[in-house]
C-alpha cells in the first residue's frame, strides 16, 4: 500500500480513537466519582486548561507587605451567588440565558469545593469532619499568617453550596454545605470558626471574620455570617444551624453597645471607626435585624447611627 494512504488511514484511526477514548474516559466510573470538578454535569478532561475567567482581587501592599493579586474564596463565592440569583430570575423567562448563569455558578462552586480543606478533629469527645476555606496569603492588617480563615467567607460558601443544591437538586452540594456548617462547631484553636467571647463572666458565641486566638471581632462580618447560618437553618431545618443562629443573635445584642461611637459605629473591637461604606452597611444590618427579630434594640441603633 502507498505510504501516503497508510499515513491517512493511521491519522483517521488515531483521531477516531482519541474521540472515542475521550468520551468513554470522561463518562467512566473513575471520573464520575471524582469530586474535584464536575463542570456543569460533565467532567473536564484531567489536566486540561479551562478557558474561563476568575474573579481576582488586588490587595496591593498592606503594612509594607506586598500581597498583589489573589483569587480569594470570598469573592469567588460572591460571584457564584450572583450567578445563581440571575439563574433563578431568568429560568422561566429566558432559559438559554439562564443556563449560562447556571453553568458559570456551578463552575465557580466546583472551584470552591476543590479549594476547600477537609479536616477532622475531636471536640468534647466527638469527632467532627468539616471543610473550610483558607486564604493562601497573609493579611498583615490583623497580623494573620498565610492559611487564615474567616466566618464571612465560610458562611458565603455555605450559602453558595445551598444555592447550587437548590438550582440542581444534587444532594452532593447539600452534603458539602453541611460539612461547611460543621466548621462553626469547631473552636478556632482547633482550626474551626467558633470563638467564645467573654462578657461579665458569661460566655457567648462569636464567629470571627478574621479568625485567630485574639481576633479583632469585626461586627459586620459576624452579623452577616449569623444571618446566613440562620437562613440555611430555616431552609433545611438543620437544628444546629438554628442553634448557632440563636447564639449569634444573642451575642450581637450583648456586644452591640461596644460598637456605638455616638452618631457613628465602630468597625471592630479595636476602636477603628467605620468608613462610610461600612457605616451604611452596619446601619442597614440594624434595620434587617429589627425586621427579622422585632427587637427594638436594633431599631435604636439604626436611628442613632448616621447614614
């Protein structure tokens, strides 16, 4: 046979083998059980480079240390949630456009799952398995070393996972959401996000936005984390989530006067006053809490703090 025809036949067979092998491979048991990436119900080929954009945060230099550009789990879960909200809004109006947002939201959710640390610790005689998102860069503003974590990010990822479950019905996302919730069962000293804060010899729960043995106790992040945990508890009837929510509300009420700066509010327990953005946010949080709980202490601070 002519060498030219042999080359053509070989090329055609190679291409067919590649195509068949690729589709068999991506649907094989090995890949379907791979919990790292499931890209819109179909796994990408391992080691492939995905042509997608990622939200990148520029930190610049903080207290003399250059942080530069970082992909943070906080901003990834924020964009993922926005995608899910748009999907729910459009799914009955424009299914094709809605699918784009769902695909994007699920991609970002899968990225978050792949970046979570899975840990197991013993707390009060019980073994607790949890997943947690850590930042792979230091945060000198609060003297946090590489590997720090925080409740605002964690609760945001919890909410993102639940939205992924709500959008798809895939209980795998709900499983991860419950593992994310478990981080709030674990004390900060053991790698989790539960901090006991003492006031007048009584103990109160706190979920620090910047977790450390001596956290700055940032108010707005704790409030948002508490509300999102409560939302998850109400939607799933998760008793521990509802317990954490109740304990969080109790702490907010107890410590709220410490964040009162007259006609303004403090950002953290270190005495840093809020800038205009966070002053506006914390004032709105008081209104949200009042509407949710009916407790007039929140209405008091809503009216007191300037917008």
